């Protein structure tokens, strides 16, 4: 588990369980009641997002998309629309390795089901101008597990922005993704199997993905069986949603493609599968 500490004084800390994790809001303020009321309001926003983005919530936008038939069209919330467009951006950045349409395959593997699954077919189209999605051919199942928590943190930060009673803080989705904001930096300890590394983030996000907790749960959209070069990867990016998505895809990247990934990030840290050492991948000289 990654450990978090603040360089200066401790903030007010609030926890909330949602999206199969615990959200922790560390809010720096000299007004405890204000910070508490804001945190409770933000918890409500998290629950609202879960009701729209979760594939398991009956009637959610994603649940409805996954049950569309050929020729159906569906107006979706602005939040779902924004998250889907960010997922498409991540899909392009990773040359297709980040793919939210693998819901059926992910569920099949997580449940350790035997045999092959007839998935990876179907076609959905997102309207370029409106929050509207079309189903041309059914069969695709969306799963925002690789980007939804990061998107939620970005969304919460927008709700906080401009709040005069909040000086800064750190928003966390479990140990998966952290988003720091404000003038003061935050120390985060990256814990590997045999060693740890302390990094500092400020007005940026750090997201982690790995096989040590959930096992081999990340599926390549190419259908190829890829050997993970890393047990765990941490990505630093200015958007929590993109950091979340890139850390997922990074486990599938061969070492030769690391330079391309680095060009899209602030920093990349990895724990090697063989020597179990955490190191920072160095940016190539431009």
C-alpha cells in the first residue's frame, strides 16, 4: 500500500467508500466546519458519478450502453460523455492498448471462468457534438474501471476550485490514484515488494497499476498474451483520469515503447518483475 504524508501541517481528513474503494479527501483549511461540509458535499458528488459510470449499477449510463441493441441511440450525462472522450484520448495515446470496450473479457478473467468468450465484437459510435451514443452493432461492453476513479478525482477538483476556505489538498481513490492541488507539495511513498521510493507531487496526479494485488487482471485488446515487464507502474500526469488510464496500459507496453509513453507524462516509475527494484524511467533527451 502506498503511504502518503504531508510536508507541512496535517490537513483535515475525510473518508468515503464508493466505486469498490475508499476515497480520502485531505483538505487544507483553517475552517474545520467548512472543510467538513465541503467533504460531505463531495461525497454526494462521488455517489452521483458512480450511479452514472458504474457498469454494475442498474440503469446507469454505462449499464444502458451495455444493453443497447442495433440501431439504438442513447443520450448520456455530460459527465459520462466527458469520461468517454477522455478514454478515447487515452486509447489514442497508448496506440489502442487502453480500451474500455473489454468489459466482458475483463469480467471473464476476473471470475477465472474457463474456456473462451465470444467478445470483442460490436460497434458503438459517440456523437462528436452531442452527449449521444449510437449502437451500430451490439456486443461491446464498456468498463470504466481503468479511468473512472481518476476522472472522479478530476471532477472533484473542479468542484473545489474557487472555494475560498480551501488552501489545497490531496484527493485519493484508495491507493490507486492521488491528485494534489494547491501551493504546497505532498510526499507519496511508492511501496514495492522489497523496497520503496518517496516522490513528491504538486498540482498533478499520480496513479498506480500492478499485478501484486489483483493478479493478472489487465487484458491486451490485441488478444495477445503479453508478459508483464513490470509488477507495478506509477504514472505522473496533470490529469488524474489520464494518469489512471496510462498506468493501466503501461503494464502491457514492451520496453521499446517506453519512450513514447514518457512523452505523454510528467514521470514514470516502475517496479521490475525480475529484480523487484523501483526506478524512474528517464526521459530521452530532446
